[in-house]
C-alpha cells in the first residue's frame, strides 16, 4: 500500500515524536532472538528507516531499507546520512509481492507494521522465504518493545488507534496469520505474541 506525501509527513512526525522509544528496544530484541549480527538484512516497509537504522547501530549487518513509497524513502535516505551509516545502509524502492533480489540472498528480513497492509500476505511470505539464505530468519509483525512503552505511546493516541492495535496484534490476528502461513510451502515458522506485540519468525535450514 502506497502513501502520498502528506501521509509520509504525518508518519514521520508520529514516528519521531511518539513511537521513537520503541525502535531501539525492538532492535535489541531482534538481535537477541535471531542472533544474526552480520551478513545482509532487508527491512520491508521500512518507512523512514528508524527500526533498520537502530539495528544497524548495534550489528555489523549490511542493510537494504525497502519500501514502495518514494516519499518514505526520501526520509530514510536523510536518516541514513544523519547517522553516518552510508557505507552499510542503502534504500531500495520495491513491492513485497515481487522482491527484486536473488533467491537465498538475505540473512535476516525484518518488518514492523507493514505486514498488515500487504494485499496478498500468502504471496508476500513466499517471496520473503524465497530470498532467505540458509540459516536465515525473519522478524515480521508489529509491536512496541515492552508493555510500558506501548502504554506510554497509547496515551498519545486516539480510540481508533487502540481499536486498530487490538485488530493487528491481538489473538484474532495471530490466528489469521497461522491460516495464511498454512497455505504456503513454509514449514519452519512460529508466531510469538505478547502484550507488546506479535512477531512472525520464519527460518530456512542451513
């Protein structure tokens, strides 16, 4: 799903002013849980790049920040420069349903928030699995790091946001993702759900 320029501006403001505390915490969780700290990482639906950049700062991974929105990637490009990460992080425009990367070429695929907007989740998951290298893993879903950060963010958001939150990371969402993944050829996956988020971890055997 694309975003126009106004939405990109609004998203950047919310990410910077409200969601900012979550990104470093989630990045640390990704590092701790996947143990993948070098090789190649693709962040799908990167938006303005905050999660990928937070993970870049605590690993030696080479990053591609991937999004369908030119406006979002313009913010991501600037954030890469601001953090002096140009040698390890690049942006690329593209669609999760047809990822322009070779088979088994990416060690870690991360995505926060974009999965809920994928038009064909089954096809997108199969594309992501296609590009996973042997021993590769995903960390895909939505979340805020900890319940404390979620509660802090929630105090700044309206009732519509809270309703969407339950829809996206609640029990029904976990059940729906299981149904989608069962329709694919992907066998090695788990769905981890907590008060602070929902994450899908797919793995390709070494």
